[in-house]
C-alpha cells in the first residue's frame, strides 16, 4: 500500500512539474509541491478549467 502510494505520487509529480510546478514551487517547497502536483494531475485529466484555476490561485484551490 505504501509503495503504491509513493509510486503514484512520484509519477504525478514527474508528469506535472515540468508543465506547471517547476517555475513556481520546486525550488524550496518540494513536499508541498508533490502534494499539489498529485491533485493537479487529477485536475488536468478532468478538464482544462482546472488548469486555469491552478494558474489563478497558484494551486491552493483545486
């Protein structure tokens, strides 16, 4: 269970950080970034409206 959760988190972070997260957060908020990236990856899969919301609210309200 724990290893599956970690793998999913890693994949989500890897998929998202180059598109959204790296310029803003990856420098000093790595743990918060990882959690946001997981939620953001799900949001992108649902709709691009989530992407705009991420850009406006800096990822805090997804």
